[in-house]
């Protein structure tokens, strides 16, 4: 016997902004943690792949400028994104794996190089990932935040309309 299976998705959105930023993205989900090493990147990656497996159009943005791990999680080490022109503007085309479009600073630099940037430089890089990456139409953009709280977190919540947050923690007292 032969079985044909087709998965689709019916995605709602609670965005209430004017869609000037990331206009083609219906939902923006941030994945955060109070400290490092709790599996935040693993949760963000699995969430993105799971949504894609359900038929949604999904992007994954690695906002951990200082410790990008999404290229490792998605098997994209040593790969580089391409550029395209959209309405006369040069745009970065996100890499794609497992049905998920992904962008990370780890795709633009050698993984053996340390990223030594102060907060404003990291924030500026993230703003470019939002405005200069050709995400196209997405049902979900999952953003893997760096651990803790700081400039990157503040920049993102002030720049983009977040529609959901996942906080990853461990059952430790600290």
C-alpha cells in the first residue's frame, strides 16, 4: 500500500504593529534564559524545526553574537550565505536546513575568531540581521537570544514586535 501524507499549517498572528519592521513575518518568538548552558539554543532549534515540520514557514535568527551555536546545531559550519538584490538593496539570503531559514553571525565569521564587540556594535549587527536579511514571508521567526539580559535583549524588544517568548531554565537553585 501507498500512503500520501501532506502537512499544512494554519497560522494566526497577534501582531498589532504597523509591520514596518519584518513586514513578511507573522509571529516573532524569542527564546531566552537567565543564564547560559540551559539548552536555549537546542530548544530554539527544535522549536523552529518542529514548526517547519508542521508545515509553517520558519526562520531562525541566532542573536547570540558572542557565542553563536545555530550553525553547529544545523550543520552549517564553514558555509556562507549568499547575497541578492531586492528593490535595489543588497540583502543577505539566509541559509536553509530542515525547512528552516537561518541566519547567524557564525555564518559570517571564522568560528575560530573571537567576536569582541561592545554592546552598541552587537546591537548594530542584530539590527542588520533584521533589516538586511531577505527573510521573505515567514509564519514564525524564532530568535535565539544570548544568555542573561543586556544590550542585545533591549535592542530587540525595542526594535521588533515580539509575539511570544519561551524562557528556558533548569531546576537549579542558582
